[in-house]
C-alpha cells in the first residue's frame, strides 16, 4: 500500500498492488484517516459491486435503499456476505438535469434534518475521454480556509445567516443556518458555502443570505467568498479520473464541481455512488 499526501493537511492518494488489500487494515483505520485527511483518492480499485458496497462500511453507516428516496437518487441493491446493501448508479444517460453539462460548486445533502453532509463515495466504472472530460474539482472550506479570508470576511462570519431550500423541490423545506457549521464528529468548523440561487436559476440549495438580520437582495456574499478562496492553490484539488478510481470525501469540508463531459454520441460515463452517514465511536461497527 502506498499513501501519498496531495496537500500538507488534506487529500491523500492511495494505491494497492491488489485492491482487496484495502480490507486488510483494521476496522477504524480508514475512518480515522478520512477524518484526518478529509478526501481520499483510491486509484484503480477494480472491485466487484459487492466489494464496493462493503468498502463503505469502513467509514460510517451506509444509506439504506429507503434513504436514497430522500435524495431522489437511483438505487441498486446488492447482496453481500454482511447482508443487503444499496448502491446508487448514475451516468450522463440517466441524469435528469445535468447530462453532459458542467456542475457548479456545491456540497451534497446539506438540508437533511438528520445526518446532513454525509460522506459521498464515487466509483467510476466507465470512463471515456478521461483526460479532458469530467474533471472533478474540490475547494477546501474547512477551518483551514479561514486563515485565507480577509479581515472583513472573518468579521462577517458570526453576522451571516443562510436560508436553504430543497434542491429537489425548490421553494420548499426552507431552513435557517449559521454561516459557520460544526462537524458532528470532529467539532471542526467550516463554511456553509454551496450552490446558490442566481438570476433566473432558483433551483439551488442556498436561497437567501441574511447579514445582521437584514435579508440581502441576492447571494453575492456566497459568490464573493467562493471566488476569494479559489485564488489559493493550497485549497484546491482537481481529479482526472482513471477507470475504477474511488473518491470519498467529507461534505462538511468541501464544495466540489465537475467540468463538462466531452463524449461521442452514445458514450456513457458511469459511476456507482454511496452516501455514508457520520457516526460516533459507539455506533461505528459492521
């Protein structure tokens, strides 16, 4: 096993001679590592679907079939030697909204009343034109990013409230949050940046911004913070996918995007993904 740190404090790439060597590490090893490094990049993991499902158990509690109904994701059940588990297949052919279009910076599952911002795991199984198509970018918005903010931006942190809505059903499920969120396991702070409503596009997670109890006419503050942090290479990582790569990342600590898919007619870029809830030490077990 070879571990290579991408940045000093976050993102680690992992390679194995045999992908099944992943399972040789003691229970808790990978969970501890992802909380330390926030983003793990497993190279060329030529798993079976059953292997990939069980991979998730080493990080937290994988979502059940029923839970994927919340996020309106497709579901595929697989039987493993530890029971029935659920994967979520997706591709440009099945995407209702994106197809081959670029994906703006966002964090997954931010508005769920219980266990928001789960780990998201992505395993790519079909990957045409990888060098220039579908590059995935990550922006680190964890507590580490606070030192990159201007004095004026840091002064705003406790003065801003964020109003979120459902991305799946815009105009519903409005919730108010602090701009700084707290990780339920590590206690680490991070910014509540996400996909925001802009102009005619009202389908985003962030609907309104409030500063000093005054609702703002737009979400310019979110755009300003994001653009400011995107100036710093130490806060960014861009992943070019090899077939069978697995990325697993902590949604509390990042927003991520994707460039356009550049595909020939009929080509499919296919993933399986899994959502994995954060659990405390007592809950963490197979």
